[in-house]
């Protein structure tokens, strides 16, 4: 009895499952969607990194200005680790080791902070 039902379903096309063609179509569709999404995610990551750098420059510039106002000189006068100096004197709350690429932030003699990759 069960064998007849099985054969009847196979002959009439009532079987449940996916054909190889359907599976290939789904895999191709997933590949196309991945091809569209991955570049956008990568560019979003680059944009986020750039925004972080800009925010760090603004934070450090404000700290340098406060330092200059309090001490009458910029922190790079004789100080090689000027970001560490700002941190040690509580002008910034972020530990310099947590500022990504902290060696790339440059302080000029006139107190302007910039970033060089």
C-alpha cells in the first residue's frame, strides 16, 4: 500500500523537494546579492574610519587649545609624546594606546593637529 502511494506521487509529480535547477537558481541569486552588498559594507567601513580620524583630530585640537590656555605654550614644546602628556594632565580622557594610529597624529609648532596616514 505504501509503495503504491509512493509511486503514484512520483508519477503525478506531487513529490516534495527541490530540483537541482531550483537550487542552482537560489545559489546564483545569493551570489548576486553578496556581490552587491560586500562592496557597500567595505566602503562604509572606510567611511567610518575616516569619521573616527576626524573626530580624534577635533578632540585633540580642543585639548591642545585648553593646554595652551592653561600653560601658555603648546604641548609639543620639548615633549615628544604630546598625546600622552595631554592624557596625563587630564586634557583628554582616552588612553593614547586606545587611539588607533596615534603616531600619525601630528602637532605643529603653532598648535595645529593634523593626521598623516
